[in-house]
C-alpha cells in the first residue's frame, strides 16, 4: 500500500512557497469605500482638496494640521466601530486621536505626514486628494474588522457545554517518535520564524487565554466556511447549525461510511479522542492551533497523528470496497492553507496575533493592552476601536503589507503608544 502521506506532501511543498503571507487587506484604491455615506449620523468635515501641514503651521484654505487630520480620522473610526455616544464619544475620540499621534511620533518622527501617507497608500504626489478620499483609503484597511468583531461577540455568547465540547479531551496523548514523521517542507516553514522564543513585548499564554484564542480562530474559520461541515473537537458546524459529534456520526454515517471511519480513526488507545482543532470534512483539510513556543508539538500532531490516522482509515475503507489504488489526492485529507485573523481580541485587555506558520499549523502570539478607561468609556469600546488603530498603523507602517517580521517588530511599539498617559 502506498504511504498515505505521499500525495499531499509534494502538493504542500509546491503550494506553500507561493501562498501569500498574512495580509491585513489588499484593497486597491479603485474599491475604496465612500466613508461619509456609511457613517451613522453626524456632520463630517470635508475639504475639496487638502494638504496636511505640520502643527506649527497656520493652515490656509485647503490645508489642515496633522493634529486636526488625526482627530478627524479618530472620529470616523469611533463612528464606524465604537458604541459610545455623547460625552463618552468625545472622550473616546480624544483617546484614539492621542494613540494615533503617539504612533506617528514613535514610528516616523522625522517625516512629514502627508508624503509618508501618500507613499504608503500608493498615491502620486501630483494627484489632488480630498480629505474623504484619504480617510476612505485608510479605513479600507479595516475591511475585515467587522467579521472579527462579530466572531468575538459569538464566542463570548457560547454556552458552557459547547465551549467544553470544543476543547481537547485527551491533550496529553502523543505517541513517541513523531518528529520523524514531519515532512521537510513543514520544518523549513517554521524555521523561517523564531519558534523557540516569544517576540519582544509578547506575554505567555495562560490556559484560559489559549482556550479563548482557539475558540476565536475556530469560530472565524466556521463563519467563513459555513457551507462545509467543520469538526471542532466534539462539535460539527454546518450551515450555521452545530451538532454533537456522536449525533452527527449517527445521522450521517449511514449515508457516508467514510465519515464514520474518520471519526473512529481519531480515537486513542485510551478510549478518548485526539482531534484537530479544525477539520473541514468538506474540503478535507486540517489545522492545529498553538502558541508560538509549541510549534513543533503542533507539527507532530498534524503529520504524526491526524493525517496518517485519517488517511490510513480512508485507505482501508477503499481497500474493503476494492477501489483502485493509490487513491487520488482529492480523496485524502491534507494540511490546510487558510490564513487567519490576523488579530483577535482576548477580553478584557489582550490581543492575539495569529498567522499560518506552516501548512496546517496556525501559531499565535499574545500581547497585553494597558488601555486607559477614561470617564465612563467601556473597555469593550476601547478594545474595538483600539484594534482598528493597531490594524491601521501596522497596515500603513509595514513596507510589505502583512510581512510578519515587520509586524512583530512594530507591534510592541504600537502597543506601547496605547498605554495610559503618565
């Protein structure tokens, strides 16, 4: 019998090297949204054309100071993502404006704001630009935020029994000698990152934080793959409905014996189960989610447990049916290539940065946001709009959008400017 791993290892090697890295948004200027038409209420300032001048200059018609520009940007961010109104709105807007100014001083202190923005947004210096065009292009970087915020709300509303069903039942079970099963392409992928040390500014992930990050990434995946049956430990999600695995197995196995074989293959010798954090039964792809320092353990589980166990069961079922061998690659499960987040809020004041480190392996780093809850602003409001600040700043400041090395270098600096004022 052919090795069940062979068909997808070469495919993973060929496709992963071309897989685009984590990106915030690839949004061409032509698709920039008209912000003013979407914002709920309020009269927004607007200029026919504008030039951003330093704060020590006296603006003339068609000019605006840097501080005024950043305060206007803060207004639009609060209107779009915040929930505060009245006096709280003003305090939140001022807080966001202070963060933006702090980031501007920290990340590019010796450059003029407008030429820097034009360069990052790909706007030629000879093109006249209205203020709303600037804001539209900047806020387009936040296109994916509403989905991530809805994912946060959905996870915080999960009932306890569903949360328990999505956590590993037999976490400590790993057979010996699994390192030898990891293909070279996966080892080469994680060797491109420093998986033996946490990045500067990041913090250890506690069990509770780790569980919450798992739930967020699982929920995000299920939300955008709702047409596929997705297994998250003991729950199957399909078309917005979730089922207990044993219920799903009973109802579906009679129609599709292959699923019963897969479910049985993931049982351990202890009588428990060892299932991937995400297993898309429709696309036949698996993912494991780990904090950065557990990257090697994640690869052992993917390539030494899940994929060989599942694909061996599929082969045995094919042999019992007298199907021609070897099976074509589409019949076999493989490591997935979905790109997460990259940012997820972990209440009450943490931020997880997640990325696809190798085929099937999602790693994350955790950062603490020392936010300043001024007046009566809710911590959630600060987190919601603060996440927007992080995404905007990193998207604009990264020479290559989504370049992980640049993000990990800049992220502690961005977090630092969000600390409470002394």
